[in-house]
């Protein structure tokens, strides 16, 4: 576990402030407060998103390490008493900082492996490394990836300028500054050189200039991994320049070690999640290793759209799937520490130890936050040792959503029960090789031979519950013409339209075999004797 004091020292007042309490606590994880969940993991850092009355919440947090609420926080006598009584440290999140950013930053502090060191710094501990570099060159620094996203930063950021504060709060170099750096050729020079690059101060919006920067690229061989940026008041001395250059090599080692560990963890996690949701041999052991021996719900998530068939598009699609799966895993572990998620094929599966209603809310919240268009199927509640049942339900819902049979983007089995049943019937028809028979088959044959529209007339009449006026309007014909066609289709199809069973059988066949803009998922009816089209997963 990491000490809360360390978290406060590394993140500093740029992100969070100590409002009240003794920070000599340990932090064992990060969770988002859910008013419907009274169980908080011990030593958790609780993110009080949307909390308006922290005093009332503190008494319910039990053994949590700290509660973070949106600042500025007014410390009333009542609130101070609640902090002292509960023993939970109260922190304030700086205005403008995002909850997602705070969760990611704290996690990066909690995850390094102290048993392995690189250059005297725990493996993967980029915050400790940033502080070490800042001490060596006597300037606040940030470590950024190839897209100028902030991976870690040192203390003393208050010695920098407003642009650095914006960068840390947004965890990304602001677009305005990135554009100016690109126009001046700074990125091009930085990416070509192994030496630190001095950058003159850029103009601020108020007419002043920000502090100059010194940047150095972080590479592993020919691959660019990111960069280190220091806010300086004057050019670095030759000794500090050489130190800054050497620091880039150490940062590269940490980033490569972090990437390797993440890849191994991702593969292991994917194997365990896949085994758990598929059931069969090994499922019980996978569930045990995931710590999910309880009632759970499986989520099945996929991208709502795809790219072209060329190799570059496939590579981009795979990268997007991995990015979404990683984002889902991060979101879910913030919601519940025992949640598990992994990419299996083209679907990201998640296992949540919550009830179905809460799983639906969590999935909808993620869908609204993620920058990619995604579809999410929510399975049924199932015991941890029978997750294949929940996975089957989630898969069916996802098939319905991907086939365009519902306007929803996040749904559970009960939300798409009828559409799912039709898909399963289509699967059964395809498996048995059944062909279209009976009155509908006779109408299809007649329409194809004579260029008529009796099938369309029957579908419109059934959809309108026998209302001739509404049905005739739907197909743009006069009601008298429509009545004539009804009589004709009853003769040709040999169907008794007053028989409820006959109507139901015809409607079911039309739903499975006939395409119609008003009823998503209908398919073109085959000629009598031809096998139906299979309702394959992902078919549109």
C-alpha cells in the first residue's frame, strides 16, 4: 500500500488539498462513491463524485482512508466533527480537475512494484522519477507520452506558470500550446534529436509569456516513447543538460518495463476473464483467482462501427478495441475494486460483482463518458461459478444491438427480449435448414411471378392490427384497393385472416424472413424451397 502522505506530496495542491485529518494513513485502492453501495473496501480512497453533504457520508465510510470531494470545501464545525469522529481524511479536488484524471493519477502511484528498482527508483514509479529529475536539474518537470498526455509530474509546479497548471489539470498539453509548438518546429526538432531542446517562452492569452522550457525525447532504440519537459527560468548548465539527457534513458527503461508488465497483466487478465465467462473446466479456478466467488453480472461491449478492410484499418480497429477495453477496466475498478475486464476477440467482457440494475447504470455511465461509439449488452445475474449463463445473455443483447434491431446502445436481456427471441429462432431455423412454407411461401411465389405486392399488403395489415385505414396509408394506396388486395392474398395464400394462429404464424415468418424499414431485422423472403438466410452475429 502507498501512504496518503506520498499521494498528497506527489499530486500536491495542483490536484488535491488536505482539508482535515491525519494523512498518515495507507491507501489500498481507489473507488467511486455509489449511494446504493454501503460496502467500502478498507483503506480505500473514495472519490465523492457529486457528493453535496460530505459530513453525512463520512460516518458511513468505515475503514476508508480518505474521502475526496469537489473543492473549494468550506470546513464547518459539523464537517470537522464528522472528520474527527470517522477518522477518514477529507480532501478537496481542485476546481477544473477531472475525477477521471485524479483516479488515473492515484492508480499510477499505487501500482509500481517496490521489489524491483531501476536507477534506484521503484519500477514504473514515474512520479518518484519525475521528482528525482526535478531535484537534479532544480526545475519542475512533467513526463509525457507521444501525444503530449501527462504521465507523471514532479512537485514544485507552483513555481511554473498558468500553462503548466492547465497542462496538469487537463492531463494534456492544451491545444493552443501544442499548435504553437508544432508551428515553430519544436516537436519535429525534438523527435529528431537526442539532445535537450530549449524552447523560448510562449505567449499567454493575457499578453505575458510563459516560462521557457527544456525538453528531451524519450526513446527505446528508434521508437519514440515520449518526452520530459522542464519549466526553467534560464538555460540549463552543461552539467544539468547532460543529467537531463541521461534521465531520458532512465525514463525509457521505466516506460518499457511498465509496458511489458501491462502487456503480461493484460494477457493474464484476458485469459482468466475468458475462462470464467465461458464456463467448463478451469472456470472455477479462474473465478477464484479473480476473487469473484459471488453473484455477478457479465457485460459484453463492442465498438458500434468499424473501418475498412485494408490492413491499416484493421490495425487501427484493434488499437481502438484495446483502448476501449483498457478504459473499461479502469472505469470498472474505480467503481468496484474486484471488477474484472478484458478484450476477448472483438468483444470486451467485464465481470461485475453487483446486481443487474447497478450493472446497467455503470454500463450506461461508461457509454456516456467514452469517446468511442460503443454498444453494451448486460447479462443476467449469475453465481460466480455459473458466469457462462450471464455471458450468454450479454452476448445475445450485444447481437441484437449490433444487428440494429434496437435503438438502444446499452441494454439488458429484458430490454430486448422480443428481438433476442427472434434472433434465437432464426438461429434454430438456420441450424435445422428449414425452408419457408405455408401461406407466406405461396404469397412470395405469386409476387415474384406476377410482380404483385401481396406480401407487403399482409405485413402492413398485421403491423396495423387489422386497421385498414392505417395499413393502406402505410403503403400509400386507397383503402378500397387495400381491401381488394386483402381478399386476393387470402385466396392466393389460402390463409384465414380471422384465425389468430394463422395470423401469428404469418407475422412470425415475416419477421424472420422479410426486410422492412418499419421492423428492423426482417429479411428478404427466399423462394419456396430455398433455405432461409442465417441470422449470424453482427449481421446488419
